[in-house]
C-alpha cells in the first residue's frame, strides 16, 4: 500500500502552504462549488459516506474533494495519470479534515496502481473516477466491496467509453453516472477546456507560435472541435482527420481541410490527438513527417501515438526542452513528443489543466451527482446512467446567477403549446 503524500515528501509543510495558495486562488473563481459547499456545510448530506476518487489531482480537483468532505464524507483520492498530479496541491489536500491523498507526480505503473489500491482500502461507498481505472480495479480485484457501493460518477470521454463497453458485456455491477455526457460538461469542458488548455500547454512548453502553422487535429468529437476552433482562432491552418463520416463531413462544412492521417502526416507542423483510441499516429505516419514536428496527445491515455514504433525508428533520443523528447531518425529528421505522449494539458511541466471556471461547471455536476447517489441511489440499477437533466440545469442556473446573467422562462401558454400535439399551424 502507498502512504499518504505528506509521508512521502521531504518538506511537506512548505508543499502544503504552496498547494493551499493554489487551492484558494481556484476556489475564488469557482462559484458553483462555493454555493454547493455552503449548503453542504449546513446540511452535511454525505455524513457516513466514503468517497474514493481517482482524478487529476491539481487545484480545481482539490476544491471538489474539499467540497465533498465539507458535506460530511470521508474522501480518499489518488491520481488518474502518473504525470498530472501537483504534489503541493496533493499535500495541501491531505491536510484537509476528512481527506486522505495518495497522489504523487511521476510514479511508475506499480506505484500508480498501489495508490489506487490504497484508496480502495478505505472501502468507498461512492466512486468518482476520471478514466475508469478505479472502477476497473474494484471489479477485477475487490468484487467483495461492490455490494456496499451505492454508485459512481465518471468524468471523461475515455472512461465513459470503457464503462459502456463493460456494461454491454454485463460486467458493470453498480450504477455509474456518465458525467462526461452532460451538456454542462461536453459543451464547456470538452470544447473550451480541452481546446484552451491543450494549446496553452503546448505553447508554454515549446515557446512557439500557432500563427501560420498547420495543426492536424485527430478526431472531431467535442474535444477535437475545441482544439480545432481554438487553433484556427490563433491563426493556424487546421487539418482534421476522422474515421466517422458524419464528423468528417461536419469538419469539412465548418471550413477545415479533412484528409486521412497518411496524407496529413506530410502537411502538419503540430499533431494533436483527441480520439480516446489507440494507434492514431503510427510508423507509416512518422516516416512521412517533416523535421521538427510536434506530437501531442489530448486524449486520456498514452496510446494514441505509437511511441514504441517511434523509438524503434529513432537512432537517438534526447530531451530538447523540459517536457519535450526529441526522436532523431536516421535521415536527420527530429520528431518532438510532448509529455511522453500523455495528456498534454496536464502532463507537461508547465501544465495547469483546464481553466478554473470551466472545471467549476464540470465539478459542480460531479457534486450534485454524488448528492443524487446519496439521496436516491437505490433507484438506479447497475449500469451506465445519464445524469438527470434537472441536475445539469441546476448547475447552469447556479453559474448564471453567479455571473449576474438573467434569462427568460416559458410562459404557461408556451409550455402548454410545447407539450401539446394538437396545436398546429
């Protein structure tokens, strides 16, 4: 088992102070969680619950964990990516009453899964996951805990894909809400969050401009749309690759050049994968790329770029900059991989993840979903569930109120018209 983060650091006190400073800054800009926390502190609705979390442990996530603890829960948390944890934030979170953090940056595979097992050792009654590693570990290695788990919530596209595959195979034995699929998550976190944070991390890591570059975006789901839109907004030429015909057509009709990756490999200066699938950029593509290209992954796992094949092609590898590994090929071309092919907006040395305001919305949905499980968990059977629309609307209304934005409501006549099939022209 892994020890809590404060027992792993040589100077936990200074780390806690710096992490607390980051958390306080984030909290100032997260009015949704602030509003929910005020209610939670008064009512303590999660008293007696044990919440196990495997997420990107940085300032915004820490505010969510602190909010859940303020509601009365015992929270145990670890990372969902070996390079996305901020150790100072993890240490500050470990000092919060009711929270134990095992997350540490830069761990190997064995330590990564040991930390997940340490979270599971708290015997969670609710799971909050980003990528489904926690759910998978419970089902594979600790099935005896499932009877006492009320349900879970999944944050990201890749995790929801995995959960749906597990559900279709009849192997998912407790209910999990697909937080990723709500409008408040997809329309903001996936589009604006992934788009802005991925491009910002790449620019800060490389100190290079987007203007005039050809950016190849692999995948045109919500994340791919965000990356393409933000890159075009910074005067890059955008090429989209897709395997789904309707998304390819959508990208084409929105003004982007669409082509197979084999052709795009010869055009691109920067390649950003957003598919959630494996082997998106492989050997045949590396062989066609120009000297100096940047390769980055904005999907969840580090399988979208085939680094094994790239390593086999390379005659030399070296660290070109912090967070950038250059692979030199026998003809002298250098292909530059950011963040070891891991999630570029969280795994580069300078990465800060999505903007604070965006994550406030996503984590607001997480918080109300946990509340729904505590209050009505018995109403949900094992499997993947959509988040009830009224919960998503609740989070939107809190955000609009915090921003001072007013909006219309349907009149009684309008509501009657919309609910009727009898009214025609």
